[in-house]
């Protein structure tokens, strides 16, 4: 099966529903036989995601910069924990190690990862599928803004269409799997 990279929040102060969504995502990835590639953290949604994958028998690969290891937020239970020298090299390695990308709710770090992988796809540096999960309209304002960018020709429609939006974990994984076969 595929190595699927999931971007999500690592905040320790999130509502339980976001942690539950992350755990559900990890478990569903594992049930479908996929390997989870994540940012290698053990806190917030990132920690719940990895725990969810492992609880369903999944394999986890964490990619984390040394500076975050030093803050003691590394997911030491990962099947494979790759330590990088910077956030930039972390993103590069996550892209290299993954066959597809899934984005859950998150903040600046999550958006940075999403835009990095999306930008490199628009430049044809990879052709890996990307799905954004828009649970409860979390990303609706961002999607509206992106659509306005396309309407004003700041974003080509072909580039906009590289990112698929789903409203549930099963739908997101169905979409990724259909592009991987």
C-alpha cells in the first residue's frame, strides 16, 4: 500500500473533536494498509494521529527537526523516526517519503506544509495526489480566498484543481487511493 503523509496541528490546546478526527484518520489509514508519514510529533493532533494508526496496527514514520526533538515533543514510539537539521529539510524529506498527502485542520505549520507540497506539484516537481479534509467548513474561508485568487488569475485553475477537497476521512482516502492505482 501507500505511504500517506498527513499534515495537521500539534497544538496541545485543541478541542477534543480535532484530536478524535486525527485519531480516526490514523486508524483508517492503518485499516486500509497504508503507512503513516507525519511530522514526527507526539502532541496535539499529530500525536493522536500516530497513536490512532498504531492502535489499528499501522506503521508510522515520523520526520522531525532536531530542534523539536530537543523540546521533547518527538514521537519516540514511531516505527521509524527520521531527524532532520531544519524545518525546510523536514518538508523535503516528507515529500520524498510519501506517495500522497492529506491535510487535516491546523494552523500556520500545517498551512506551510500544505502550500509547500501544493506549490511543488504546480511546478511539476511531483505528481502525488493531495486532499484537504474540510471538516465542518474549517477550511471554507481559505478555499473561498483561493477560488477568488483563481478568479483574478493569480492562481491557474489547473493549479487549483491539483488540490481535492473532501469532507470526511473515508472520502479523502477513497480519493487518494483512486489516484494511486
